[in-house]
């Protein structure tokens, strides 16, 4: 079988920056056609889907939520865990059925799964009805491929090309809060993770291009940017820049709110902490995955820090950045994780009292080093550990939310709540979700909200008044 290969992934070379120019505009040749887009996975994928949307619309295609009336179905896939793959395979079955006897129904597979050679082999052999397979590196080629495709099956997966793409166009989901890619790929090669294979080596965008994009968003009225990278605080190492310098430059644009995900503890410097503490518009919120509390497991995960080092960093952040909220990611059931190893993780959760945590059972990704490690722990045991961990994690996120009860906090209001259209939703500076009772006119504004109820995953609140700006 054709699997992701560690040596191939590590030997990829970085290329020159590539500028995409959408001005050579594609004519609206598909103005009679509709597209259906489904996104799986992380924020990076959500943001990539904004680019996919932009390229489809540049061809004249219009969006539909009803897959049956679509002519182009795009699945932007995730490969991080096996169940993500199962979901996509299930959905492809439905697409195959819809495509029967239709020439004007094209299926595009995009995202991280397209960058897995074994998956592409499988598609070529067993899913011949898929028309286009496009990678994470070359989304901008979608218009060209679609134009060819309304003729034949096309595969363009740039596994070995690691360009830095500038000038990408995005059809952004929000007019208030925007994602901004600052770097692509990841060099960390954590032994369980598929990302360095699907997204390539770390490549940083030019600082000036990023600042230009943030200024442009600010001028368009955006209130918030979230700087994105698989390993966001490793920004700049390949171009003689630093993440702390970039953050400072972004802060000086005076955009109202700045966030960034995801940070690796190993790359977190004192300068970064100082910059975050210094600028009011850098939000006091850090997502800092720990993955495990056991030194033995951390070593086998290739995480490059010990429990003690993580805790030191954690406490330094808490001490230097007033009111900071910290969330994390945790994997249970890494190969041969003992009960004692797992208890070290529970111990860290008790010490840190995280504001929130995403928890996962280890999922074997073929081709990664961890997939070859011996594992004698049963799935049942892993599931029990996950439940035990979740109970503890929820207890602390609830505890952290309870602290806000009765308080008035600043919230950036993003829109109507999906569950209850009568209510609005937004986020506190510490990235806590608040469902708000208030007038629709506050959408897009930072307002004061009084917290009336606190649960594990969200808060309820009432609009008080607008934020006073100095
Ligand atoms: N199995 C389970 N969880 C994983 N993650 C990454 N790879 C795997 C895997 N093979 C988790 C990590 C990471 C988050 C995005 O997904 O916790 O931080
Ligand atoms: Fe995967 Fe994150 Fe590790 Fe990179 S740092 S290999 S993206 S878990």
C-alpha cells in the first residue's frame, strides 16, 4: 500500500512565494450551475473553504444548501482521525447515488485526505465516480480543473510542492471576524499526527502581506482577526522573522481584537507573552495543547517538552497576562498508555483547571510512527478513560464559567444564535461563547453583556450597553 512516508515528508523543499492573481478573472462560464460545499475539520479547513467558495463563485457558480440541485459538490476533508475518514466515505456514497445518470454532477474531493497517498489510491481504484481530487496546496487551481473537468477525471495533488501562496481570494463567512493564514504546514512531526504529511513543511507568509491583509480587513469593517497556523507561534523561523514581532505589528494596526491558533508550547517565548500582555487588542486567550501529562508518553509523542516545562509555561502565562483563559487538547489511549500515565494527565488537568479542553481517543494514522507502536490497551479501556477525563474537564470549564455569573463582560456579537433565532451570540475576550438577549442592531459590535447563567460550554447573558471607546 502507498502510505504517507516520514522521509519523503521531511525532505520536502521550500519554494518561492507564489502570487495568485484573480484579476485574470475567470468568465462566469458556469452561471447556470450551483455548488454544494461541505467542510470537515479544523479552522484551517474552514478558512480554506472560504477560498474554495471564492474560486467557485468566480466561475459564476452559486451556492445551494440542497445537494440534490447542485452541479458541483465539494468535500473539504479532514484526515486527523479515522472517524473523519468514515464520515467522508459515508457522504461519498450519497454523492455516488445522486450522480447516477447525470453528466452535470461533478464531485470534488479537497482537503487533507487528498494529500494521503493511500486514500488517493483507494479513490482511483474504488471510487471512480469522483471527478476531481485537489490538494491543500493548490486550491487556486480549482477553476482551471473544473473547466477541464466538465470533460474528464482530474487529479492535482501537490504533495511535493510547498509553495507559499499569496494573494488568495476568500469568500469569507463572516463580515465581522476573519481568519488570516500566516503560515502553512507543520515541522513538528508529533508521532501520532498526519498533518506534516498532508500540509507539508512550515512555510511563513511575508510579514508585509499579512499586515496588508489585516489593514484591508480593518478598512472593510472587520472587528476581529484570528491568525491561523498549524503551529502558529513557529511563525517566521524560515524567513528570519518572529511571531512576537508579527503579533506586535498586527496589534499596531489597531484592529479591535486579535486571536491566534494553534500554539505549540515548545515555541512559546517570553517575548510572545510580553507582547500579549502589553497590547489590549490581543485577546487574553491561548489554546495550548498539552496532549498528555506523562513525560514518558510526551517523549514517545515527540512533543519536545516535559510536564514540568508545560506547567512552568502555563503558570508564567497566568501570572503575566491578567485574566487569561487557557484551553488545551488531550489525547487518551496513546499506544501502551498505562493507567499511571493516564493519571498524570488527570493530575495536570486538576492543576491547570483549564477553561476548556478538546479530548480525543488516539486514532491510528497509517504511515505515522505511532501507528507502528505496540498497543495492548483495549478500546473499551480507552473509552472509559475518555469519559473519566471528560467529566473532569467539564467540571473545570463549568467552574471557570461560573466565575462570570452576575458579571458584566465585553462581548463581540457575531450574529443570530443558530439554535434560537430570538437570541444573538458572541464571544468574550477570553473566547467564551455567550448567548445574548438583545437588539439585532448590536450585531458586529463589542458590547457589555451581563452574564445570567453559566454552563460547561456556554454562557447566557443580557445586553447592557455599548462598549465605551477611549
Ligand atoms: N489521534 C487522536 N487525536 C489526534 N490529534 C491529532 N492527531 C491525532 C490522532 N492521530 C488531536 C491532537 C491535536 C488535535 C487537533 O487533534 O490533540 O492537537
Ligand atoms: Fe500535528 Fe500539531 Fe504536532 Fe504539528 S504540532 S505534528 S499539527 S499535533
